[in-house]
C-alpha cells in the first residue's frame, strides 16, 4: 500500500504489485483522479478518497482555482475556495500501514504529520516522500522544522537516483526529500524491483 496524501498519495500501484490509497480534497481534481485511475486500469488496486488530511478531523477551506497548487487557505487569504472534509492520517490508514507515503500538500505537511503519529511510528512504514520547497512558509512552517520532525520519528533525509536505484545525500536545494527509516531495506526493495519501459526510456 502507498498514500498520495492533495493531491495527496499513500503509494504504489498495480503494475508493481502494490495497493494505493490516493487522497484528493478538491472535487474537480478528484474527478480527474478517478478518470486517470480508470484510464490506466488501476481500479482494483487503487482506493480513492475525496478528503483532505490534517491534524484534526473536521473541515477546512481549500483554494479551488489554482490547479496543481491548490492548498489549505492560510489566515487572511481570500481567493475562490471550497470547504472540504479532512481526516487524520492515522484514521485514514488504520491498521493497514503503508510501506511508503508521499505527501504533496503545498505547505500543510506539518499538520498532516501531526495527525499521523501512530502511522509514522510504525516500523512497517519505511519511507515518506515530502516536498521541501519552502511552501510551508505560508503557515509559518520551515523546511528545517519538517526535517527535524522526521528525524524525531527516526527518518533520515535522502535524495534518490532512479537510474542507479540508490539513495543519495539529500541536496540542500531539493524540491523533494525522501525521508527513510531503514536505508538498507529501501535500497534492497528498489534494487530488486523489475525494470519498466517509459515513453522516454527504461527505469
């Protein structure tokens, strides 16, 4: 199982023999997600949830007209928006803890992490991919704070070389960071995975 946590993703995919929970809060984008899952024939291995993730269950206002950078409205932000139900990561996951979680929430990462303490502490979770591009500043959250929270949960920051299939030292200016609990286990899984042919080559 994997999670796309806004779009959100708890990861993986039928092509690699895994299950996915994909979370998308904005209704129009959620409709695109469902169509994409159907187009790729991944309905049997993908669970789609039209909710957001946050520290507490309830409702939050999300921007609705910013395409890939829709986000939870910051205090004082007045733009077209929709009210969306939100749940805690722990409640979404329950006992079905994923191996990998990708969190792409345009700066709302800290609230997602705080709502997932049980999941993040579970040794079955090996890695979390998260944006580290300064977008949390709209909520007063720095990338250094996010990295510190991940380290406190036992995860170290890395980059990833997809061609060598190995973890590398995290670049200081990286837009995404792979936070890893068990480097050897992650590299073993990546190294033993089958090769996939893409439109621009193999990986």
